[in-house]
C-alpha cells in the first residue's frame, strides 16, 4: 500500500500493528495451550526434554514407569502414574530424575515449545506493516 505522506504511513502502520498484535496474542495463546499439550503425542519427547534439562551429556538413559499411586493423602483423591529416569554418564556415574522433576520438565517443556512456535509465527506477522505499508515515491 502506497500512501502520500509520512504521517499517513505511520498512522496506517500503527493501526496495522495493533491488529497484528491482537492476532499475535491469539496465535501465541493457541500454540501454547493447544499445540503445546498435543506434543505429548510425540513418542519419547517428554523423556528427551527431561534428560536434556536434568542430565545434559548423558550417554544413555533407562526409563521405569510405575503403577498408579495416590497423588494426595485422601483415599478418594486422584491417582497418577510414576516415572523415574536413570541417566548414565561416560565416567560411569549415574543420576536419577525423580517423578516430580520429570513432570515439571515434560509439562514445562511442551508448553514452552508451543510458545516458541507461536513466537516464531508472530514475529513475521509483526514485521509485515513495515514491509507492506510504504510512502508513495514522488
């Protein structure tokens, strides 16, 4: 779009940025809270995220999944399964990722990946007004 004065250009860009910002917020929300949790369907992604956070440089890992256990002291409370990952390093040492650490890394990781995808989509959208809205050459 070619406009005749600099003032018109900046008014048009400001309006376009407000619209693009609203769209970017919607995209960021959608990718973080809809696309992010759907990444749990990717095989072993949550384990790879937990190992990358808690055991960088591990040569191999071992995953042990346990039975469902109560998550509260109440007998009518909710139940959840347990996961424990053992990381083995080149020097012969090992480290255990507890269930709580695994859950935090996996949940935070997939929501974070979803958010990063949203940011990657939103940044070009916010740059479009600079590219498309220009002053007409004299």
